[in-house]
């Protein structure tokens, strides 16, 4: 019994340690998502949980409400970032999600719109390497905690046994809970603070997946069974300047195999590719050829 009581007291102590860094984000939804005081004056939350980006307040402990201003958002990683002026609440202690192992105890925290803290405990049910969201966002690590994402928990922190915030919780498919790791959140926050936007590469083509004929795979010694066919080329775009034409089938980009449009979007999500010359391998008229293209910057949303 004493061991169980010690565990219970330890969990409660961690909640007390972290809870003042958790806010409710009042953005016109019936149930406010939560947010995390990630850096001094910087609040992060779940982008998909927001109905609007202006006239937003956050609720702190004690039902205190303060206005925040949008710095930017990245739907592909489900991260929205707000500025909180004259912040006088603690900043979350950010940890490293790479220390998580399957079976580790973790906490999900949330704050209600009236200022009360909420907590749910579970274990890490799955961890693996980097993955891409449905909209092509690069997520540094796959984390699925066995925690029920109750209403208002989206955008709140995943907390490890040391009291460190290792990521931001969000909804996955079929109502499962996923966690955006701290490294991904840090990258998005830093890009918004330094550039004022989420910069992504741009080619200027419309694409769709296409099956590669078996005889073509054999003739060209291609390992993939699919590629992406170009269905549109924007005038004066990077692709147009590189002589990409409608009907070209893209099979590799900068040495990375391409089997779906999401592969292209994921590679373009790295801002350091903008302005760089990369090699594009494609099939045109049954012939494997290579073009060089200078990656442009996609217009901001």
C-alpha cells in the first residue's frame, strides 16, 4: 500500500509542478482546447482545434484570462503559435521525447475554460521513428500514448515521469491520441519567430499517383511500382523553368524515391531546400532522364 501511495503522491506532485504552464485557449469553440506556455510569452496549441485565430484569450490558473496574438500556424504538423504579452506564469520544462519507451508512465494535462486543471494518466503504447502527417508535415517521432483525449485535452502537454513536457497531444485517426514531439514543436516555433512564417519549398506542378507498368519497371531497372505523374505545370514556376512537362512521371527527387504525392510534399517541407538546386529523376516517353530544378518558396497561407 505504501508503494501505491508513494506513486499516487508522485503523480499529484508532477501535476502541481506542471499545471501552471497549461492554459485553456478560448477560440470560439464549445470546448476550449488546451495550450502550453512553451517559451517565455509563447503559447502553443493544436491548430485543428481552433475555429478562428483572432480575438483569442487564454485562461490561466484561477480563471484569469489574458489576450494572445497569433504568430502563425502550421496545419501540416497541427501546431498553432500565439504570443502572450507580459507573461507572468512559469514556462514549461521541455524534455526529450526520445527518452520515452513503450510502457513508460506519462500524463496528459489540460485546463478547462473556467481555469481548472485536468489530468489523465497512461502508458506509452507505441514509439517509432519519423513520420508524415496526412497533409505532408514532417513529424520527428511517432508517439502514441495510451491516454484518452477527453474534451479540452487537445493541445495540452504530454508529461513524462520527471515532470518534463515531451510533446503536445493531438487527435489521430479514429479518436486515438498522438503526441507531436518537442523537437517538432521547437522547429515550428523557431521558424515562426525567426522568419514570421512557415517556409516550404515549391515546384509549381500538379501531381497524382500513377502505377508504373511492369515492363517499364524492368526496362528501366526501377524498384518502385508507382510514381507521380505531372498533370499541370504553372507558367514561370521552378518546374516550368526546369522544362518539366505534363505527362512526366517523377520517380526520385534529390536521391529520394517518390511513390506518392505525399513524398514530394514531405521533401519540400524542409525550408533549407528553398533556393537549392536538386536533381529530379523522371520517366518521359519511356525513357529515364534527369532534370535539375531550383526549389522555390510556396506562398504563405
